[in-house]
C-alpha cells in the first residue's frame, strides 16, 4: 500500500490503513517530539495524542500537503497546548517580600467530597467501559487499571505494539463518544 492510497482508505475508516500510516510515521513523529522535550514518556504520550487527533480529523487532510508535515504540525501544537496548560497551573508556594521569606506548601490532598465524587465518576466510567466491545474493554483495563506498558500489553495479547496503540486509540475514541452521547 502506498501513502496516498492509505490516506484515502483511512478517510473511509479502514483500520488497516490507519495501522499502515501509524507504522510509517510513528518513528518520525516520536523522534520529533523526543528531540523537543527529551523525555521518552512525554514524547510517547504526545505522539499517541498526535495520531489520535490526526485519525479523528483525517477527513480534513488536504492532499496538497505532505502527510508527514501535517502530523508534525499537529504534534507541535499539542506540545504547545500542554506547555500553556502547565503555565496556568497555580504556584505551589507562597512567599512574602521580606527578608524572612517563607514557603507554604498548599494542601492538595482530596477532601471527603472530592473522594466521593471521584468514586461516583469511576463507577460511571466503569459502566461506560462495559458498553465497549470486549477487546476494547480488555485493552483499557490493561493500560489504565493494571497500568501495563504498551510492551507488556503487546506481550500479554501477543500482538505488535503498534496494533496495541491503534486499538487503544480506537477504544478511547469510542469511550469518549459513549460519554459524550449520554
């Protein structure tokens, strides 16, 4: 399969085309992010978000441009958005201007109400996950509840890592649709 054909098939929601594009461009996008942020986990997370967003918006891709360039632009924008969010985080320290400045650590532990809300949200989330097909339920369970790495999930399910990543992208997208359509 060549790139143009894969893009056309991906626009028609062909899973094999998505896998092909992921295989073709994963290393490039991941390498781009790794050079920018020098953190393997963050680079991988941003790369996953990049492909998720690209596959969600593949119908908008203009074939006058290079697909690789489009992916890198998405990836760069995701990284910029994450940096902006970090800047908006409130400071964990309070100081005064006197010579005897001090630092006060803010109490960020959850209150009883926060814990109750979290438990209720988790229960709703679990009900929504059960609406997914079993193979999507399994991959979400392995990644987010058992906290296995992609490599460990790949070994557990005896599938290539890129397939695991694509399935996880699909599972998250379907779960988001279930939650949104409530």
